[in-house]
C-alpha cells in the first residue's frame, strides 16, 4: 500500500494520477480517505484526485507515545503531503476537520492552493458548553472506545431526515459499524480537534477561490457558521443543501458532487479567462 513518510509518521494515500489539475481531499474526524470515494469517482476523469488519511486515523500510523494529535500537526502534515507529491497549486476539498486544515493552508500558504472547498466546516474554536460535551465523548472513547458513544455521535453527525428515513436503515447500520471500528487511540485526534484554536482572525488573508457548503440540518457546524465564513472570505461562494446534516457528503453525495464539480469548473474557466487576458495584454 502507498505510504508517505511525513514528519515521523507514515501517512496512507491514494492517487488516481493523470494529467488533470490535482485535487487533494482531507477527511473529517473519525473517518478516513474512503469518505470521498464518490467524489473521486465523479471527478477522476478530469482531475488528478489524491486522498490521504490523517495521522492516527484510517490506515495512517499515529506518532509514538500517547500524546494528543493537535490540529497544527495535522495542518503541517497537509503542507508536507502537497510538497511531497508535487501537487501545488492544488484544489483542496476539506470536510469538517479537513476544512479546518484547508482554512489554515489558504491563510498561511496561499501558493499551495488553486481553490478551497469547505464542506460543513468552521474557522471558530469550540464554544465552552460544546467543548465540555465533546470532552465527555473523548474521555469515554479513550477508556472504552467509540461503541458506548456511537449513537450520540450518529445523532450529531447526521441530519434528522437521513436518520429517520426507513429506506436508509442499512446505510445507517454500515456507517455505525465504521465509526465503532475506530481504535480507542482515535481519542488523540479527537482531543486535538476539539481543542483547536480559532482562525477567524486569519480569514481576511484568504484570496483563494472558496466554496462554502453546509447542510441545513447540520447541528455541529450550523448554517450560521457557514454564513460567517461566506461573509468573511473575500469572494466566497455559499451553497446550502436541504435535508443534509454534518455529513452532507454521505447523506447527499450527488448534490455535493454537483456543487463541487460546478465550483471547480468555474475556477478553471476563470483561470483560463485570466490567462487569456494576460496573453492578449502581453
């Protein structure tokens, strides 16, 4: 299996190859690179799609010891992955935790990105009350694994429409099993995510073309959070999906594919027009 040796850890990745513009996908907490399989299938004919697992999640190795995997480390890993695979400038698609990474990349390393898509994500730190609740979930996971808290996590991650749909009961059962399969050590990543610092003060630096997508039923990063990103990132586009929770990418994959495909095409078209203007003026 393909691995990158990145700053003391081996990170699992998959690369479709091809001559198209590269798209790097960064997954959410408690998931892995497989989260994007439907987006990769939809885009691989036109783009070079690269997915990877964050350290301590999926098939990527955790660093030695028992320390928290903080978000700064995960963000620095993303910089190293882009550089190691020669992806810059790339389109970056981040879901939730992956969006936290993407925001930091766009604000601090704009030369690495061609565009940024934020799926159900936020620039803010956790509010005190929410942080206290998430600490309980993290502590229980540390000692007992995810099984005792998986139903609570499912209710947070997925919107009421998806959770109540009788025709999707088998899908819910499969996703529940995937969450439970996380090792207890995933608490290290959970701890790093819930204690992340706000980057709202850095949003004014972002010049990268940005898509902000959110589900109307998202209870983790509520639509108002997406509205703030839209307002504070210059030129950002906002897409709100009805009947979608925090995991729009799993609840409404086709709608996400359409929104993402349209956005990438717009970025590519705008770039070609800009190149044409430069050529004509030169």
